[in-house]
């Protein structure tokens, strides 16, 4: 069978599950003639043949598995606007336009002793496949998930076997579970105590402000850090040039734009112009 | 003759469906999605004489039945294009159109001269909606005199067909169309995006980093159809219709209004396989309408008379 690197097809909802706090798990079935995603890659989703919501939305894939001649893709989606509302109203059998897999996922070629996965809210989405891939590469890797949200009841999505054996630590802005404050405070504590250092790896996914805070703590401590970024995006496959993020050029100066969709969504935190990003979203 | 074949001035196309510049990449980025030889023509993202970084993000925002963009024509410049993108373009077996812009008339002329010398394209499309740095940053395409001088200058350095892409952000698009024709254009394409703005009530910030931008998608289709109708009746040049095309009847609507071909833009983002779908749907739709040749539809609108 010829495997397409990426494609745009009618996907079918094979499983829908609400997991609480306006977060939904959607499993979409696409032909297995399309490549399975790498951890950290994403798909563009929109109605298959309805005019609205107009633009497709980008979603990290949580995991994928082959099922006979089809590929099942799990997504964790939080209702935020009209696009996510439409998606979370889908039920078994409904059709969704699925375009992907897209972008570059995590670079997992090093063999760190410990990996700290830092998730802000729905930024938890890509981690199940990421954890599986890390374990495939090393049976001894120590995995820590630092997961932050506004409130305890928003800490959802952990009902996944991949999280078994992962050390879980939580932060909530209202203090309703574990650390009161940001998840990046917890990361900073680990760095200060030496529990997270230059031989480890930090993989972060969440709002851009959280990613900036992660980089602020890890980069001075020389901890390899990768961030899965988001930016307003129209196509997802590199042709609209909408999702620009300012990064270091080859001379080491901040000044060029790369596209989150095909140059990312995962970037080495060292390459991102964090002050410019903060200014853009401020 | 194939029922979809059309003539676009000096260009003979296998079908009337082209890509719109800026929505289909700079060479063969879309080849993973479908066989690019199916395109009536491929029109690439704008290239400029000098490299451009592009605008401050956010660069895109959804609006009712459309989107705003302010991308800023990021590209590696014409020399980079010739070295890296043109060799890939040459291998795409369809009519190849390179879209060119500049900050000055001379940059347009020098850009087209270099591209023409490099060879490998079948036509140029001039993006005259960009600001004229020597003319108070007013867009070239908002002034008939500047438009004519620009087109005539470019006409002097290439024998390839010249498509001039018109902006809708003018008082009378027909005047600009006539100026482009007087300057030596072979084909007119219209419309480029309509200027627009959107503001986020929560942050009080414009939704685009450049504060405003260009509106595209189905929201602008009626504006485009009307301008195509006006221009095709007033100027003796073939017209390419652009603006919000997503379905086969949208294609037919532009042809009826007077377009000889169309470009599909924003819909590529929603549905990267929209063009092959339209090409599959067009012949049966023509049969349903009792039309044997797509060319029979061109300008065949039956406008009402005054009573």
C-alpha cells in the first residue's frame, strides 16, 4: 500500500467521550493509507461539507493506532469558540474534514535521564503518544508530568493508560489542588533543587505565555527545552504564511519569521524570540 | 475539443480553474494533496526583487464567511526564487504563472526581467495592490496613470503573457482596468482582497498585527462578481474572476459574469483538494445546464433591462 505523507479526507467519528470541564475526547477514523502521526504533530479539522465554522482549526493528536485498514486518531479538545463547539457536538458516525498529519513533532533523539512534560490546560493533548514514544526509546527514562490549570476540576484527561507510572504533579491558580499558582512555579522549584537539570529534557505544551515562562526558567539552567507553539493559522500546511513566529536566524539574531505549521509546531525554546512573542500577544 | 478548455488571450488552458496567488505556496507544496497537472494553471505566491520578512503576527483572523489577512508578502526575493523554487516549478506539468510585486516601478521591471531571462514560466501576474514607495505609499493599482506606466514598463522586458491583478479598493475599477489594457496587459485578474478590519472586544486590540488587512472568502464573492461583470463589458481583454469561489456554481457564476477563467484562493485552506473536486463536478454540472462547452458560459449572463 502506498502511504501518503499527508492528505485531506473525510474522517468519521468512531468514539466520542466527554471528560469534564468542557473537554472532549474525539476519535476519528481515516484510511490507513495516510501516514500515522509522529508525537507532537497536528491535524486541521473542520466540517466536511458545511460552510461554517469557516477556517479549519489545528489540534495536536493525542495518539493514533492502526485498526485494520483504518487509522484511529484521538484528540483532546476543549470548547473555546465556534470551531471547537462544532467539533465537540459531533457524535459517532459524523463526518469531519481531517487534513494531516502536519508539522514537525518533538525531537526525541537524545536519551535524557528524566523528561519533564509541562502541560497548561488543554496543552495536555499531545502527551500520551509522546510518553509512549519516550518509553519505546528508553525503558529506564523517568517521566514527570507537571500539569497546570485554573481549578482542580479542569485537570482532566488523565484517564489514559500512558500516564501509569508517570510522576504527576499539579498546579492550580486557585489552589484547589496541590501547588497554588502556575505550573511553571513547580518547574522552577525542581530546577532550583537540582531535580531537573541539563541532562534532562523539558517538553512543554500550553498557552504561549506559559511556554515563555518555561523558557525563562529552563534556558538559564541549560536544560534542553522544546515547546509546542500555537499561532493563528488558516491552512496548516505552509501556504498561507499566517502562523508566523519570530525566531533566531542562522547568524543567531532574532529577526526572521518561521511558520508554526511546517517549521513547528515544536520549536527548540532557545530559538524563539520570547520578548517579541510577549509583545505580540500583550 | 475538451469541454473545459479555455483561451486566456495568448494562453491556452486545459481548464478554467487556476490557483490564486498567495494561497497555494511558492512551488509544489500542494503536490501531496493532488496531482498538480490537473490545474488549469498554477499561480504562485508573490515574489519581490528583494527578500521580505513579512508582517507582524497575528496575520490571519476568521470573519463571517471569510477571513482577514495581512501576511506582508514574505518571500526570499527573486534570486532565491530562481535558484530554489523555479527548478521545482519547471517540473509541474501545467501552465505556470509567476506573480510579481515591487516597492517601485523599477523593482517590478527588474524583477520580471530577471525572471524572464531565467525562463521556465508561461506568464506573469502583476500584483499591483502593494504600496508604491515612490508614490506616497498609495497602491500602484489605485492610480490609472501609475498602473499604465508600470504595465508598459514591464511589457518592455518580456514577451510572455502579462496578467494584471486588480485591486477592488478603488473608486472605479474599470478606469484601472483600461489603464492596464493601455499599458499592454494581455489578461486582467480580479479581485484582490478588500481592505477590512476586525477588533477583539476582550483585548480592544485589532485581530491583525498590522491593524487591518485584506478580506477574502465567500464574503467578498458578490463584490467580485459585480466587478468582473463591469470590467469584462468595458475592456476588450480576457478576465480571470477571483473571490470566494468554493463550489462549482461559484465557478459558473463568474463565467456568466464575463470571466474566461477563475482563481480559487481561500478555499484551498479549508479544503486543499477543492480544485480537483471542482474539476470533477464541473462537467456533469455543465451537462445538467445543457452547456456543451465551458466557453459558452463566458459572459452569458442575461442582465435585466430597465423597464
